[in-house]
C-alpha cells in the first residue's frame, strides 16, 4: 500500500479549495471587470479590503484541511519545509528577480501532493513575511499565489521520472513564476500609477484596452524581475531537483502519512 498524500484532499476540501481559488482569482482580476464609480475603482483602501477577503478565505480553507486530515508527521514536515523556505527567501530578496524559494515549493508539491503544496505555499510566505517584516495588505495575495504554485506542482502528471521529470518541473517552474509575477502586478497596478497615464488602469474601459495597458505596464516595470524569477526557479529545479526529490520521497515513504484517529461521533 503506497503512502497517502501528506494533506489528503477530500471531496469537501476540494470544493472549498475550488471556491477559495475562484474568490482569490476574482480578487486579482477585478480591475478588468469593475465598472466606473464602483467602490473599488478609486478607493485607496481597496488593497486592504481585498487582502482581508483573501486572508479570510485561506483561513476557512486551512480549518477544513486540518479537520482530522493532518497527522503529526505531516505537520512536522510542513513546519520544517516552511522554515527552510522562510530562510531561503531573504537570501536574494528578489534582487534582479533572483528568487531562492519557489523551486522548493515546486519540488515539495510534486512529492507530497497538491494539498500539501497549497498549504506549504501559504505557510512559507507567511513565515518569511514575519521573518523579514514584510507583513502588509500584499501578503495574502503573495500567499495565495505561492499556494497555487505548490498546488499546480502536485497536479502534474505523476509518471514522469528522471530527466523527463526534471524537464517537466523546470518548464512548470518557468510558467508558474511568470504567472506569479503577473498576478502580483495585477494586485497593485490600479493603485500604483494613479490616473491619466498610458499605463494606468481605467475603470469601466473594455477588458482588451485595460489588459493592453496592463501588459505595457508589466513589460515596463517588472518583466526583467519576472524573467529572473522564472530562470532562477527553473535553475534550482534542474541543479538541485534530483537530490531534493530523492530526500523528500524518502521522508514521505518513511512517514507513511495517515490521518489522526478521530472518534466516529466527531466525524462529519
């Protein structure tokens, strides 16, 4: 009998995960959908409001994931990898786009499954923010973006091994890192430039026009950092993927993750 996922995703938690992801995606892409005069279109408190919504949704999901499905060994591995990621992230601090943490999310999500990858993304970014003083309305967006990276890694085809697996993970790392950068840009783009420039968000404009401005804004302000993040994440996967994957798989096999013994009367 093979080891089960470190964070089993039941039907109920899968539904919760889908709802939280949908709510989070709306929190990211609302600038492309909002109408003129809407409360979010010009409010300086909008990032805080949206951040609180995303944080609350994540909290509800984590309660569901931990409701009898996390055993002590899974929590220990989650805590250890979160601590390692929190220490790795400030080493480069995103300088010139160099990121030292996302490759770990990709590899851990690959080994321990999508549920574990999702939780690890949030806990790692949260721990890193506490370590570096980076707590702010942007943090829930960073947590959710990192969680999606870990989730996606856990959903990749499972049969690939060896060089094929590393190529698959490296390609995914590039795509995920670029998508993460685009989402982070989208979360603060409407509030950074104000109004009246060629790169500014205009509430109520057609989606295509706002999307065009957003692409120009991203190219002008962060493309170099996003490409740097993608390349360094892929390089981490290629250079360290084989030994790290082997270590994580040995840990998963020895832990043989299983849920806690919960009395039948307490189960839903």
